[in-house]
C-alpha cells in the first residue's frame, strides 16, 4: 500500500491544483474534492483490512479529541442557529476536516515515510504551487489586464498561509539533503515563495516568515 499512500498524500497536499469545474470561487470545489479523496482513502483502508487498533489510536489523542468535542458542540449549536443551511454547510466542512486529520494520521502512522521524505514531497508541491502562482499572474495580467494574486487559494491571505506553511519543509530539506537536485528544488521554491509574499505584501506574512526562518534554523541546528 506504499504507492497508494504516496498518491493520496500528493492528492491531499495538492488539492488546490485540482480543477474548480467552472465555479467562480474554487473553495467549494476544493472542499468537495477533499471529501472525495478522504472517502476513497477510507474505503481503500477498509478494503485492505487494516488493523482496528491502528485506526483507533488517533481517537485517544487529546488534540484530535478536543477537535471532536468542538465538532460535537457545533452540532448542538445547529438547534439554536438562525441560518441552519449555512450551519449544515459548516458542519459538513468540520466532518471533512476530521476525516482529513484521520487520513493524514493513518498515512503517517504506517511509518512508510520518513520526515525527510515528507519534506521532499511537500517541497515538490511547494515548487509547483509557486510556479503556478507566477504563471497564473502573468497570464491574468497579460490577457485580461487584471492581476490574479490568489494562486491556488480562494484569496490572497490563504495563499500567503499556504506558502508559509510549506516553507519550513523546504528549508529543512535544503539544510539536510546532500542531493543537488533536491537542494535546487528547495532553493528555487524558497526564492519564489518569498517573492510571492512580497507580491501579496501582507505584513503578517512577513512577521511569520521571520519567525519561521528563526525557528527552522534553531531546530535544524540542534539535529
């Protein structure tokens, strides 16, 4: 099931690259596709007859448990909600998030990937994301005269967060690998990713970038 896990890990991390099916806002299609990916993985895991104890361990995790409690409170809040339709939509997204946590946990719990391999996968997706950003920015500016700075996300703030979350993995890979291709991939991704933050010009992203850089340097120096 190793290659199956690799495929699903790429799908989960690269959900933003999947098509939006003509929608004005790609957020709805991303939620739908994410739920389908999670559902297919869970079905595959059940068919593969995974051991029940490996699947149930996450339920005992306090972080997952706290999120589950939050979800249950949200479920009860529908009873007093003024907009029950919107509440159901948000509740469904909560279910998708919980299932995504379970799928990630299940993939990582199998021990198929080392942290360095995960960093490599995320760095490749990171590079594809930043390349897509600038290609999309060039096309939108040249053809339509309106720069699209959203990238694969639904707005610029989420795009900035998406870039920032992937940067530590690229920094780790760059500092820990001896392979020239991986180092170049990480370096190009970091350079283009930093450029995206300057294009977006979010002050919070600059502060987060400084914090991420300092923490990553401190962590990698200790290992």
